[in-house]
């Protein structure tokens, strides 16, 4: 994870949060770069042998101290108001079990390449399950609208 990604976490206007970075057995210098941020802005760095992103996310979720989780992959960045916006949505909808926030696609030198139609969706758990794919099927139809 690069400094730009971590800086986007540290620059959040919403301060009641923690950042858990799970090193999934990296072989480059990324762990050394990330460790430089340890102790700043409530950032914790965890290590595990390479087991894939699913296991790394589950490990981070297991040790998390807060009720809600947001996943930021190594190529993603947050706007400074991202977590504050999600917090307002959570409060407005009385702590829903699931909030889906879309993303913006950027060209490196030309700004925003694509913008979502509905940037934030709020679901009751049963509503979300009804939108997911049946066992053994291809990706859900609503997912094809995103790509």
C-alpha cells in the first residue's frame, strides 16, 4: 500500500476510526513503507503469510474495534469526506447492517473517467440477500450495471 493511500486515510475529516493494514506476505518493500505510518492516526499494521485478500480482510475484520468496516484496496484512495459521509448515512438510516458506496474511476492525468448513477445505497440485510446471486449462477444482474 502506498503512502498516497494511507495519506487519504489520515486526511479523513471523520476522526473516530482506525485503520488496519494487513500485509498478506508481501515480497516487495511495501511493508517497510507502511510501518513508517504505525502509531499515526490510529493505524495498525498486521502481518500474515500470503493467504489471499479474503483471509487478509477477515483477519482485519476480526481484530477491528469498531462496528462498521470499509475496505480500501491497495490501489484505492478516499476523498477526505468519505468516512464522514458514510457516518451520516449510517446515522440517517438508523444503523443499517449494510451500506454500499460506489466509486469513481479516474484517468491518471484527466480526472474522473466515470461516475456512478447512485453513489450510495442502503439496504436491510434481507433486501441485500435478495439481490445477490443464486448459488451456482454467474454474477448478479445488478453487478453487470456497474461494469
